C-alpha cells in the first residue's frame, strides 16, 4: 500500500505512522515552573541527538486536552531553561501512565503517580528517585514545527545520575531495569534481551 499523509486516506482502522516508527524510548520529562512547582510527563517523541556534547530532544505535540493551553512541560522549560529526562524502567510503567494525564497546572504528577523525588545537582527540577538514571539538561533551543502546536525541545546534558545497581563490569546493563518503549496505538514494549554486532571495519 501507499498513501500521502494529510492528502490520502490510508484505509486502515488506525493511523499506522507511530506503529511503524517503533520502538521509541519514552522521554519522562520533569520540570519546575518559575514558582518552583514540579511537573512530570511522558513524551513518546524522544531521543538522543548528539554525544559530544551530549544532547537530548523531545517533541511536544498539540495542546493540553483539559483547556487547550500550552503543555505545562513546555511552559516550564521556557520559564526556567532546564528539564530532566528520567529513564523509564518497566517497573514504573503504571506510574508513567498516571503521570500522562492532562492534569491542571497546580497538580503534582509526582504525587498523583505515587513517586518519590530526588533533587538534582545542577538544575532546579527534581528527578524520579526510583528511575535507574536521569539526565539533567539545560535548554539549548526550542524549534517550532509545522502543525498544531508542535515544538521540538533540545537540551544539553549537564549532569547524569546512574543507579550503581544497573552497572555490571563497567557497563550499563539495560536488562537490569528493562527500559520501556512506546510502540503504536496504546502499545508498549520493554527490552529483556540484548545482542551485539561488530561493524565490518572493526577488528575482533
């Protein structure tokens, strides 16, 4: 089959776009507003974009369902210039889902999701205490994208927290925490098996 997005009908029961771009790591972004009120929300358009300096991006798409306003995470980043990405383990999938609601701005998603916080070293936003790793980020740029309130937020990583329990022989072992990822529709997956490959030009 072939179709042109926004021009043709794909003819399927549900839009296949996000199902085909998968798995996608979940950006679990914590922020505070100018008054210091915390916010936590997951985003399925998320990834690393550079490693020297290390940089992350997430995309905020659309507006809040509750009042059609700019999403709290984006507003907070504009106010404070910083955010935290909390690595999403399978064990916290229900807490992540609880934090995804379109809650009023004054509500604390950490409390709603039953999560304890830990302070960061550099940025003001708290991090998820139970997360196996967290990245403190300073805002580098917000890029306005085409469409209904679509924005790409790029941050430079200025601090990294790692739980020693997930480090084995000097390497992060993702099977210790099974990172959760977003698929299409309402589907998720987690990493439980890992294999390695050498590039053709690499020596044994």
